[in-house]
């Protein structure tokens, strides 16, 4: 048994840390591991927040305020989680754009691209369901607007919207569903991220030139692990500065107003990372 554990640990170490890597990778290649770091931050902070959150129309907004004001260090976990989503998307967007620019998704690495695309789609679903949970004005009306988009589905659109709501409007049933989905999806993303890394290491990393020479290889450990650690330290310092000194800079002030179905906000706008997705779709569609 001991021999099996030692051999397994050695095999995992070789696969993840001692595989040959192109020697010309820049810091743009560090945003992948940064994305993984923020995924862990989101999961850990989300678990702590879920211990005090109540998914109901009457208590959701108040439970968030309770976390912020009365739970020890609750404000820190709330701001880490809300700003962590923005930093997570920043790292993933740069990671995706780098892949597009350097054509690192071509055969035989197409499955790296497929798994990464699946991760991005699940991230969007996770972020949307999480944005609804604070149950502020923007949360409520964002849920109303986005879910109503499904009504354009031919023949069954209205039924799909009612099914998503779990009621005849955005209500406690919707909040419970979104809370469950928001809690489950990050663990699916984590599993896909492990598969993403496994496939990447199986076919090897790409290079800036797009040409990988056999004599232009170096071991991932210790060269790139040291580089990744340095980059993570820098980006986490920037992240903590935002959390400590400008925690609401990336959020909308209307979400600090309790949800009111009878009062429509002057401007219903998505979070910046959803707006970036819409811009990308518009550019790609011409």
C-alpha cells in the first residue's frame, strides 16, 4: 500500500510538474494558473458566505446585510467573493484572448479549447445566478430581464421562463433554484479545470512562435512554478488592495437597495464582465 501511494504521488508529480515546457513563454501564460487561484478563492469564500445566507424573498437582502455588519469578518468574505468574481473573469478573458492571438487552440489541442469554452459558459451561469442572490434592485431586475430572454424560444418559450422561475414571477422559488445552482456549478467548473489541465499536459503547452522545437524545452518545475508563484503574489496583492480600499468600485450602487418589483431602476445594466461578453458577441457577429 505504501509503495502504491509513493508511486502514485511520483507519477502525479511527474505529470503536473516535471513535464517539458517551451522556454519562451511570457507572463501572458500565467493567467491560467491565476484563474485557478481565483476559482479556489471563490469556492472557499462562497462556502463561508453560504453558512449565513438565507435564500428567501423576505430574508435574502437582510441576511447579506447581517453578514456585512454583524458576522465577524463577514464584510471581508463578502467583498472577497464579489470582487473575486471580477478578477476571475479578468484572468480568464486574458487567458482566452491570448489563446486566440497565438492560435493555441489548433489541432491537436482542440480539446483544450473545448473544455476551456465549457468552463467559460459555466462561469457565466455561475456569475449570473450569484448576482441574483443579494436580492437588491439590480439583482431582481437582472433576473427578470435575463430569464425573460428565454421567452423567444419558439413554441415553448413562455413555459421555459415559468420553469426557470418556479413560479409566475421572480420570487423565493427562483432564489432557491439559483442558490442551489450557484453552489453546485463551481465544483463542476473545478472538475472541468482539472480535465483542462490534464489534456493540456498530455499534448504539451504551446509557444509564442507557434513552433515547438524539441531542443527548446525546459522543465516546468522549478522554473515555471517559481514564475507562477511570483505572478500570483503580485496579482493577489492588487486584489487585496481593491478589496480593502475600493471594494464597491466594480459594483452597482442600486444593488444596495432592497428588491422592489414595483420600482424599476433608471438604468438596468449588467455587471461589467457580462457587458464584456455582449461586446465580444457583437464584434464576432459583425
